[in-house]
C-alpha cells in the first residue's frame, strides 16, 4: 500500500486507515483479527479506534475495540509497525465525556492500558466540548505530548472556526496544535439542517477542504462509504442527497470498470491533485474480509486531474 507523510504531525501512514469501531461487537474477534492481519500483510499501517467503541451496541462496555486491538498488537508484536490513533471526549454509556483536563488525562491512560502500549501516535479530540475552555483542553493535550504519551494531535467533529481558535490558542501558548482532521466526508452531500446542525456528524464542506489545504492539514474521512450505500442503494442512509452526483458516480464507475465504492475511495485518495483539496485518507471499515481486501486494492489507483475536476466541481 502507498505510504504518505503527515508532515506537521511527523507521521508516515498508509494512505488508507483501518476503522475498528465495530471490532469486538458487531465484528467478532476472529474476523476482526483476520482483518487486522490482512491489513498488515497488505502494507497497511494506520489504525483508528476510540475509547468508546462501540458502547451503543447491546451489552457492550465501549472498551471492546481498544481491548481487541491491544490483544492483537501484543500477540503479533507489531506495535512499532503501526500508527495507532485513538480518541477521547465522546459519550460512553450515555454519560457525556467531555474534554476537561482531568478527562483527557484519565482516558488517555485508560486507552494506553487497554491498547497495551505506552504511547499513541495520534490522539483526537473526538467531539467539541463547548462547556470547557478550549485553553484547558489544548493545555491538557499538550501535556500528554510533552510527557511522550502521545506523538501528535487530531480533531474530529469540530466546526472550522473552533479548529481555528484552537490553532491560535496553541500558537499563543506554545502548545501542540491539532494537525489532522477527522470529519465525516463522502462523495454525496448531506441534507442541510440535518447532519450539519451540530458538530456531531458534521459533513465536511468545500470551505473545510480549503481550510485544511491552506493549513497543510490532512483529512481522515469517516463514513466515506456511506454505510455501504454506493453499491447497495437500499443501505444508503436517508441523510444523503441523491442528486446528479449519484448518477455521475454510477456512470463514471461503470466506464472505469469499478464498483461505485471503489471509485469513491480512489476519488478521496486522489484529492490532493486539485489546488483546493487536502490530502485525504479514507477510513475503511467492513465486517467482511472480502470487502476489506477489495477496498485495500484501491490504494494505488490513479485518477487523472480532468476526471478529478469533473467529479469535484460538476454542479447539479
Ligand atoms: N470520528 C467519528 O466521530 C467517527 C464516526 C463514525 C466512524 N468513525 C470511524 O470511521 C470508520 C468507518 O465508519 P462507518 O462505519 O461510518 O463507515 P462507512 O464507510 O460509512 O461504512 C462502512 C460500511 O460500508 C460497507 N462496505 C465497506 N466496504 C465495502 C465494499 N467494498 N462494498 C460494499 N460495501 C462496503 C460495510 O459493510 P459490510 O460490513 O457489509 O462490508 C460497512 O458497513 C469507523 O470504524 C471508525 O473508525 C469515526
């Protein structure tokens, strides 16, 4: 698989990131471990988890994904080959988990314990906590970097103006900045006023893409395959707008001999060929080994600039 640099974070990552949200709950341990082995064998290095995955599943604690990953890393002895990302700040068991200094400190130690490691390569603020001063949050994250528990910081589910505020606070105080963004982003737009009314599940729009490009900040895009809806329309969540972009995607995929989901992955990974688009690493997640293998094979697929322009800028 292709490797790319996250320059400001000082990380080299595979250009696809393995999403493990459902590992140990919906995806049984044996299948999850087979997916991790396949990912590693195919040259994948970048793995995404969180301190709360997947607490909403029946009977789950929210520790399942990190615990499974920790066991796998220990069994395979491959921690040094992996760029490991986790998150803090989202709900667990319906309790709000914010981004106060005490919460960041506590949950980082918990993630390290569950993952059986003494550092995270990338630690994300999972969702904005507007009740805690951003200064407190940034200082707490910075302390983790200074202690060597975390190598780089990322931000997920924040408005662009809040990412900007965080950047200014970090700069003014000499704190480590957020250098990677993980928003929801896919080929189809979402209906306005639904997914975008709060920073939770806020779909990245053109303004965000331009901001990230201008700040040399890569995007790790979640829900990029729209729940499997590109290849099986019955799975497409209601929040997506099925306008001319849907037809463009289906038509172009057919012309290229690709499945629509494969074209979406290629389109994301070719984004930075355009002057206003950042580097984008798709988060790939599946409960089926065959789907994962198909996805990972797209890692080096090239789309030419003219086609990228058509896919990005066509208006409907
Ligand atoms: N930061 C955040 O707030 C946040 C939120 C959500 C998710 N995430 C991260 O992003 C990852 C992905 O999230 P998501 O589940 O929402 O992603 P998604 O890309 O919208 O959907 C994944 C679904 O796509 C289907 N799929 C995958 N490959 C396919 C293929 N080749 N052909 C057809 N269908 C395919 C899978 O179905 P099958 O199982 O049938 O293959 C799976 O259910 C998570 O694991 C997590 O790491 C982060």
